[in-house]
């Protein structure tokens, strides 16, 4: 082997404002051994797992609300949005893997070590708001599932979800592989439930194929754009970028150029496979909603509770509603597990704040549960699905502030060395970041500008004024 390829990679400190400091997720850092001389498949198995933890965020209850609304209102039209969002996610998660493996930093640590203190605090606050919006969706989703299955009031359901703190603490003492096993099992349950639902619903194959082709009507129709940006926010999630750049470092791979190249390759395969599974789940929810609700005249179905009540009668299958609720519960619980880890990574990475594990997890849970309980208490149980959709749009608004530094860092050769993105990856990365930012700016203008100002603005650029 070439000596330069087997040499241990040392980071030049001068390219960062601060040195690396503590490792990410110290209790599980480099805890999963990767066999050096094993076959391709054994190495792939060793690297498999983190991708599925990331994929959880792409099939959380917030996705359900936006996918249900999209399918019921617009049929199969927004399938193209789900697919484009998923490919954006695959690209961005690949960047996260490269950042974590090449620099030994998660995205939060990289931001802390690159930007000035005021910018770091600004980014941290935005990220905490994004996690709060995401956790609101997860907590409310789990609470809705508990209500549908066991008649537990939503308020108590939100409080019960706090138990995941103890579960994560316990599983981390047993090893990170146990967390991955629980997550993969719950994902398999979700996938099985929706495979059955698709068989029951008998969707139109021609309708699905037509929905795969994007069109300008998605941008021109404000209602469709609002749901589309919600799907984008629910699919490409800010906290997942921080999470993946950290948990990829749970693998104990060789700290050489060859070892890091292999780590990036195998982790990308793991991530891509897991995200294609998440694509199936998201597409299945929208297809189910379109097949059952849109074409039967129930186009106003956006409430998860309404979907639960209507599925069995409309499909004529008694188990359809129960399978829907079981998948929702599995999705919510899975998402709270990974959301708790993401909260720890963000707090430690941005602030370098080291707390006892139980206290740190309790804080990140309270950030999610307190707003959920307050919102349900103020607005009532009837507004839960509207809150889920709004939370995903809020997530999308935060996304640019996570994507920008990620694309910037992974494109800098001074920081990444030979792992820096090549020109074609830089173009794809900045194009993705640009699309996300432009769509969010458009949504903000459409939402808050007066009609007269909107007409003048759109007239200046010779584009159609959005419909309401």
C-alpha cells in the first residue's frame, strides 16, 4: 500500500478558529469496531445503522401531516416533490458523512470552530427552534397515536413520550448497536403497515406515474407551494444534518486516508439505502391519501384523526385504521429517540456545554414537550394536524442556516483536504441550497406581503401571481 494512503491524517489547526476539543457523543464515540481485513459485505454490515437513524427523521409524524394534506388535496401531483426532496436529502447526508469522517467534527462543532461567537449563538438558537418544531411534531404524533389506539388524552400522551429519555440512557449503556436495532425494528413495522395499506387501497399506476413529473403549477399555486415546502421541510430536516455528522463517528475505522475513504463509501451506501426506504414510506402515505381520500371526494382530509376514522370504512378493511395508528406510534417513538440524540449533539457542539447525561436529555425533552403541552392547552386537540404542517414549514425556514455552512465546509480543501467536494458536487450542493432558500423566501413573501405589493413584485419578474 502507498505510504501516503496509509499515513494517519493529522488536521492542520490553523484553518479553524478553535481546535477540535471534545469528541462528538463521547459515550459512544468510536465504540463500534470495523474489521480491517473483512470482506465488503462484513464491512458494510459494520457501517450499517447510522443511515437508518437519520432516515427516521424523514418519516416522522410531521411528514404524515404534510403527505396526507398533499395527497388529499392534490392527488398524486406532489409525488415529484417527495422524490426531489429525497434526492436532496441523499446529497446533503453524504456531505454530513464527509464532514464527520474527514474533520472529526460534527456540523455543530464545525460551526463553533469556524464562526465568531455571536454567529455561533445565532445558529444555535435557530437550531434549537428547529429541533423544538421537529420534536413538537414527534411528540404530538405519538400522542395522537396513543389517543387513537388506547383513548389516552393528548395532554397525557405528550407527557408519556418523555419516557424515551430513560430508554435512550439505558440503551447507550448497553451499546450504540442496541439503539440502532430498536430503530430498525420500528422502521420495519412502519414499512410493513404501509405495504399492507397500499395493497388495500389499489392506487392508480397511471396516476402515480403522472405524479412523478414536476410542473410549474406547483410553484404558481400558493396552496400547493405551501404543502410542497412543508414536504421539503419534513423531508430534509436541519437536525438530521447535525445528527448524521456525529453518529457516523461511532464507527472505529482506520484513521488513514484509505480508512477514511472506505468509511465515507460504506456510510454513504448505508445512508442512501435507508433514505430510499424513507422515500417509500413518504410516497406510500401520499399515494394512500390520494387513492383513498382525493378520488372519493374527501379532499379536505388533513387531520390524522380523520384519516384514521375514514380509512377502514372507505377501504372496507377493518384492520386498515389500526395499522395506520400502529405505524404512526412506531414513527413517533422512533423520531423522539433520534431527536433526543440530536438535541444532545447540538447543545454540546455549539456551546461545548457538558452536562450529566440524564440532565442533558431531560432538558432536550422539555424543550419539545413543554411547547406541545402549551399549544394543545391553548388551541385544543382539533388543531394538532395544522400544528404538524406549520411545524414542518417552520423547519424548512431554518434549513438554509444548516445547509449553507455544510456545503461551504465540505467544499473547502483547506478544511477537508482531499475529501473536499469536487466541482460537480459543489454545483449540486449550492444548487440545492439555493432552491431551499429561494422557495422559503417566496413562501415568506406570499404569506406576509399585501396583495398589491405581491402583484407588483411578480409583475416585475413576469411570473404568475400565486393563487390562494
